[in-house]
C-alpha cells in the first residue's frame, strides 16, 4: 500500500493527498514533521511530503509524487492525453508554485512568528504575485476548471498554492489575489465544493493545534 508522509496543515502535502483521493487509491497517511527520524528514513532532506510506493520505492517532492501517481495510476486521469494540452496543464501548475506559493511563503515568519518583514521583501512578494496574476489572467480558461471542462493537476496545485497568498495578501500586502483574477473566486468556490476538498480542509483544521505545538518546539 502507498504511504504518504507529511502533515495535514501542509499545502504541499494536501496537493498529493487530493490526487490520491481523487484517484480512489488505498493509502496510509503517516503524520510526520520536517526533520523527524521517520521522515528522514524516507526523504534524506527531511521535507514533506514524501511517499513510499506500493513497491517500496521512496519518493519526495510534491511535483514528483503527482507525476508518479499519474504514471502509475493513469485513471481517472489528471493530465490530458495530448502532449500540448499536458504541457499547458504543467505550465499552469508551475506558474502556481513559482509565482503564488513560493513567493507568498516568504511572509510566513510574520504569520507564525510575528517577525517584521522588511519593506523591500513585501514589495518583492507583491510584485511576484502581481506577475502571477497577469499570467493566470492570460492562461487560465475557467471553463469551469483552469484549463477547461476537466479537472487536472493544475487545478489541484493551484488550489493549495493559493492558500498562503489568500492568507498574507490582504493582511500584509493590501492585495487580494482572488479578486484580482476574473473568474478565480468562482473557481475557488467550485474547488472547495467537493467531498475531497471538505475532507482535506477538515483534516487541516484538526491538525492546526498539533502543528502550532510543533512550531513552538522548532523555536525552542
């Protein structure tokens, strides 16, 4: 059986968990935190998520896990068959990660630790988010999903990549990513309105207290 290593508060963990649930795969969820011995046994970098396949292969990095699941379990598919369409999906997924998630993540020390963020960093993050918004406006179809009528990996990655921008944008940057892209609010509501999304969101909420306690041990 597949084992997914990570914790439900992690948006990257939840990308992979969403794909596993969408494909209806049997898997175990091992709740571990960065740097723990259990995680290091699977991923020597100590990062989540990580995964052990049913064949016992240890894998890490969310994009690798998502691609593996699509290769090993192609139905129901999350990538189109046509190579050009597959590339479109991957392009939007990469945009979501680089211009939304990774940029906004720079402000997490303020969210979880009350750190003062230099103005230059705030400006850089906002500029990168605005570039992501421009790209999403041009590339997304929202018909009703990001690339058209079918749910793809781009939808799953974007949903969880937007978690941090939605948190930090209005509070620290006076910038609402969701409002800045026509159709994104409706898409966001659509993505939240499924049994899978509701389960993942509930698991994330239930993990909040434990995750915050873990953060305190890191600070200590």
